[in-house]
């Protein structure tokens, strides 16, 4: 019997836009997802990631049962929750007793819900007595936190999404919002279409899709933002485009800054930033003359050894022009993760405490300790992410609890992270997906409920708190994060506070929220008037929302009063400092890393959805064509990419969006999808002195060609996750190995590998067995002398699996035949002949998928453009760009390219 379809309103679990979703399900399984028309973040829109959330549920990838390893080197075995958590409590209690509370640590995530965060925080600080609790927001928003606090007095983004639509001039710095905050970018596109006078400036070393909306793109040299912002202020001062009345009434520290920026003349700044004086001048003029000016920024500013200085230098521009606290104006950081804001609010960074308090402030500690009913909170400074993993590596931290983050993929300098995780005596990993790089190191793996399976609240980039609702029960024995944390805490209490009343007597996420919110009362973020039930009544609300309020607060600082001791905002005068790794002969390129449109971080979720690989199929290093020519490289060549810390083998691709002297590699690839510990084997752990945020965007690298003539190509339909797990270890034998998914209705695993010489025949036989190419309806040609071989499995007249070995010239042709569901006479003839090259009339692959929703390729769009179609024509005829719209900037870019002359 089929069950009736139900709908549950909740939120998207990916980015900080915080879109509302309607989850369609039958009470057991999630069957679909739609944008929630009533949610004020997205009004019904979703991007390519959000609209495929219902496809991320492959149970073969999920963690379903607790698993425990009883000794290093042994395999983990399935256990039950009681044994798992009792064991963890014993190990934590013994470690704390023997080595003190700072010998244990918690590394958590901006993707947890507010209630989860609060439970972890109380566990670490009140029960264990350590400040060793940090989150992946250290890699993400901590520079913005410092920027807001230093310049404005509190960690509060002052704007609303509506301000983006109302602004006259937007500066988008170090944010590729077309990819990373797509729904907000859609709103901006619509606003600019209705008010073409709106000016948009993009500051990014790369020409990203976000530049499609830009009136001015400043492709500054990596890391030179502070110089740029000081240079702009220099011109604003010179031209008199500042708001003297605002400066006098509401700020302090302007004189020191004025003195500093005197040295940042247009010529000097143009030189540091690698841009023209004219473009600098135009940028300052757009800002200086704008009736309203708003800035948006993200990782291009935060992930830097000058991250705090970049944030404050940008906020300086708003204070100098009085562009804050009014419609369409203000400094507005885009939050990366869905609830990085909640993490900051609940104090889930080592240096914070709940309610925007400081762990280093005795009064704040006393307030929180009093509220929690414990004698005191720990005084010792907690370890921040980079420091924390270093302490694990050198043996100072002996028990580590990781929740909802994958540090063995996402932290810089991976060699050291893997060392740390393999030497740590006890690693607990609380994860929804068992496939991640970090899970490999778990001594105790705790299965967590995921999207659609848990309940609580999140705060998005505009301070808006939404109620996250559960649609279906979690699979297997997976449990909600707050429940796991509180259950563990109660067991640990029996060791650390025997006989005392529990601090973790929470029956629901709502109960956690009720306790937490009182810690915000009277503080800048006061949300003590909110509750889960109230959000159900009024809809998502922006804080501050004090007790008795009837609606949230869309804009802060309208009265010019800032949450500092004097009530004034504070100019910061930090000089420009170059990135840590200067360009030099051995490492002449600067490696930039960042997001792809359709993937999310380490790809535990998006990496299970075959159609999301249509846009970018595999890891490749982007470089300017001149840099390739200089090195005698062509697109597709395999290269070794080296930094001071490690190396990686990947193909290169020509990309004019990247300036000479630079290179770009997506951040998503970890050791699972790409052999060699992934992108972050190259990045450096150097961090900003104030925010401790690492410099993930600027590593010195060099590339050199590698000769790996023996190549493998394989494609197999079905049981993708199971096959992935078994195939991946076998590929360690190859110098290069990349695994991805392909297809839509029939998802398939796609493998590319290469080595200097043919591998052992038994390895190939093992691979064939996993591909189902060892028996059954398989056509094979093997030439052992030339070590070339080809095998294809054909069932019901269709290709099901392919393996080419030695030489792979026919791979695109075969993949196209598989896509089309063909297995014709040409194929059979080709299979039985010694040659590997495809037959003469072979059509190639259909090209990359630009529109992921409607499955439209770049080849089809180019053909349409050649036939004279414009954007509307393409939308009408091909349907591309008509669903989520994430591909519209790319279609515009294709339209802007020169049209092929008619034959
Ligand atoms: N599709 C997708 N969306 C996501 C995510 C995802 O994984 N996938 N992750 C979410 C998260 S957690 C985050 S933090 C955000 C990140 O969102 P963004 O910060 O927008 O994304 P990135 O691609 O990391 O980096 C943005 C840009 O910074 C530029 N940049 C590099 N160096 C500099 C510099 O020195 N100065 C300037 N001005 N720019 C520089 C890069 O070229 C890049 O285009 O995205 C969120 N949204
Ligand atoms: N080179 C480079 N490195 C970077 C960056 C970069 O730009 N360049 N960006 C950095 C930034 S900004 C960020 S935010 C980090 C992100 O880095 P990570 O935090 O490592 O990223 P995710 O892959 O999103 O990890 C979240 C994990 O939580 C799991 N999960 C999902 N839902 C749940 C749940 O409900 N409960 C639990 N317990 N687990 C769940 C997912 O399966 C996933 O493995 O990467 C950083 N690393
Ligand atoms: S923009 Fe996309 S990823 Fe971000 S919350 Fe909305 S649907 Fe999710
Ligand atoms: Mo992030």
C-alpha cells in the first residue's frame, strides 16, 4: 500500500542563505523537495543543490549503527548505543582524570543546529571544564566575527536581504555568490534588472560567474584587499566623498586611519593590487557618489592571514561614508554554513561563551557559570582549530570528539591532520555519512540523523531564526545530534559529578532552546522573546527579538549607537600585509581554492547525486593559457601540483578567468574522490593573528608535467556507493586516480587512473570483478603484449559497464554510447579489433551540463546561440535556466562569446 504524500516545512541544510523548503515524504521516506513560497529568505526559490536534496539519501552511504574499534589496527565492529556511549564516557572520564580537562577536545560544525551547539558547549565548559571546543567556522567566519566586534562592538551583521535589493551600489568582495549563495544572487539579478542604475563592483582575483552582473570587476592580486580598501578611502578623502557629520557623531579613531591611508596613493595601490589607477578611481567614485552603498563579502576576505584587517578595512569605508544603519547600506558578510550564526550566538568557538560573551572575560564566565549552576567555568584559553589539531598531533589532546565536519578533508596541511587523527588515542566521529575521510579514523563512529530527520533552529546570514522541522525518522539507529550529545553528557556526569542533579535533563530541542535563549537576554543579540512555537506562528524572525517583541529587527544601528563602551564605532588602522607565501622561483604560482556551483564541501552529500557531477565532472587545475603554453602543457595533461607541504596529480585545464601567476583548484576534492589527500594537502596552516582563521586561498605552488602513459578508464552502472567503497582502495596502486559519478536516471561510477607502467594483472582482474566485467555478457579484447585491453558488458542491448586499460582514446565515445543506451554493430566490430581508437564517424560526448535541472549541455546551448537564439530564446527552446536559474550567469557568458561564422 502506498502511503499518502505529506509536506513538512523546514530549511535547506546547505548554505547560509537559509532557504525554506517543503519536504515531500510519505512519513518514512523523503520523495521530493520544493522551495517554500512563504519563507522570507527565498520566497519559493531553490538552487541546484537545494532542489536535489531529496536525492542525497542513498542509505549505502549513511552511517546507520554505532561502531567501535577496540584497539588501533583492528577493524570497527557494530555495537549498540548503550555500550558505545558508556565506553566513550569511561575513556573521556579516565583521560580527564589522568591528564586534566584540557587533554580532551571537541571539534564541531556550523552545520549543527543551535540546540546541538548549546548542548556541546555546556558539555565542554560546564561538565568537562575545558575551553577546547572549536568549530569549522574557524575556517570560515571567524575573521568576520573579529571584524564586526573590533569595528562595531558586536558580532552582528547589520543588514537584511532586502537591503541588497534596495542598494544603489554594491561591492561584492571575495564572494562568488553566483555559486555559493545562488538564491541571493537570483534576488540581486532581479533587482538589477528592475533598477538598471544599480551599480555592482566585484573584487575577485578570478573572473567568476558573479562578474556577469558587475559594472566593474577589479581582478586584484591575491590578498591585496587591505591595500585596495585603504586606496579607496584615500580617494574618498581627497575628493571629499566622506560623511564628516557621521564620523564626528558616531565614530572614533579616524585620525589615525587618515594618517595611515595617506601613504596609499592611487599609484601605489594600483601597483600593489595589479589593477589600473583608472579602475581604482572609478571604484571610489561609484562608492563615494552612491546614495546608498552596501558591501557583501565571504571567503576571499575571511580566509587570509590578514582576514581581520580585510574585514575592518572594508567596514572603515562604511563608517567614513556613513553608509550603515539605513536602507540599502551597510557591511554585510555572507555566512557560509547554514548555522554558523547559531554557533557564534551559542559561543561555539574556543574564545566565546553563549550570548556573544567572551571566554576570556571573568565577568562573562561568572554570569554563565551562575546560570548553569556550576562553581566556575575554565579560565585557560581554548585551542582553535589549527592549534587544536596540532595539539592532537603532538599528543597533548588524547581524546577528540568530532561532530558534523570532515577535518580529514577540509583542514589545511592534510598530511599533519591525518597524522594527528591516526595517532590520537581516542577519536569519536558523530556523522550522518559513513563515507568521509574522517570516518576512517573513528575509533567510535556515532550515526547522526541528517537533513529532514532532525529538529531545532538555525540562524541565517541576515540574523533570521528559522524552525527546522523533522519530516521522517532517521534511518537505522541514527539519532539526532542534540540527543547523542546529551545522552553522552549524562553518562559522563556519573563519572565527573556523581550524585549531583543532571545539567543535561533535556527532553527535546525546544527545551534546550528555552534554556539557551535566557543567556541572550539583555545582550546585543537578545532573542529571549523567541521560541519554536512562536516561529511556527509568526514565521522566521530576525534577532534582536527581546521578550515581549512582536516582530524581529531587520536593520541594526539606525540610531548611530553602537554596542561599544562609548557607543561609537571604531575605525581600525591596520597596514596592508602580503600573504604569507610570497611568489618565488620554486613556487611561482599562487594557488586559490574555492567552491563549485553544484558541490558542497567534502561531497559526502552532493557527491551521492550523479547529476550534480554534470557541471564539473572531475578535479582539474585551472590555469591561464599563457602559463600552460610556457610549460608546454595542453588542457587534459596530467601534472604534479607541488606546494611546500605536499603534492597532488591532477589534469590541467586552460581558463582565462584565472590571471597569469595564479591557479585555481576547487576545495571539494578529498582523498576519496582524488588520490593523494585532496586539495588541502597543498594549503598552509598559517593563520590571522586575531581570528586564527587559516589562509586557505593563497598557497605557493608549481606544476610540472608527469608522464603516466598507462591509463585506465572504467564506468559501471548501479550499486554506486558499494562499488566506490571497494574500488577506491585498489586505486592506491596508481599514481593518479579520480572517482566521480555520472548519469542521471541511471547513476554510474566513473573511474580514471594512470600510472607509469601496467599494474599487476591480478589487480586488473580484481577491478574487473568489482565492475562485473569478469563474467556474464561481456565482450572483451585483451592484448597482453601491448598491455592494452577493453571490456564492455552489454545487457538488454545496452552498455552496463566499460573498462579500458593501457590506452583510453575511445573513452568519450563509449561514454556517449552508454549515455544514449546504444550498443550497435559499430561497437561490436570495434570491440573485437586490436585498435583502441574509436571508429571514424564516432560522435563525442555531449559536453558538460550547464543546466543541471533541465539537463542541457554547453554543446546544445552553443548550437542554439549559433542559430541566433538569445537568452529568452534559449530558455524557451531548450528550457535551460528555467528552473533554479543557477546556470543563467554561465549561459550569459556563453552568449557573450564570439559567435561562430556561418559555414
Ligand atoms: N556551491 C556551494 N556553495 C556553498 C558552499 C559549497 O561548498 N558549495 N559552501 C558554503 C560555505 S561554508 C561558504 S564559507 C561559502 C563560501 O562562499 P565564497 O566565499 O563566495 O566562495 P569561495 O569560492 O570559497 O571564494 C570566493 C572567492 O574568493 C576569491 N578570492 C580568493 N582570494 C581572494 C583575495 O585575496 N581577495 C578577494 N577579494 N577574493 C579572493 C576566489 O577567487 C573566489 O571566487 O559558500 C557557501 N556556499
Ligand atoms: N582549501 C580550502 N579548504 C577549505 C575551504 C576553502 O575555501 N578552501 N573552506 C573552508 C570552509 S569555509 C568550511 S565551512 C569548511 C567545511 O568543511 P567541513 O565542515 O569538513 O565540510 P562538510 O563536508 O560540509 O562536513 C560536514 C559533515 O557533516 C556531515 N553531516 C551532515 N549533516 C549532518 C548532521 O545533521 N549531523 C552530523 N553529525 N553530521 C552531519 C556531512 O556528511 C559532512 O561529512 O571547509 C574549509 N576548507
Ligand atoms: S541558496 Fe541553495 S544551497 Fe543555499 S540555502 Fe538556498 S537552496 Fe540551499
Ligand atoms: Mo564556510
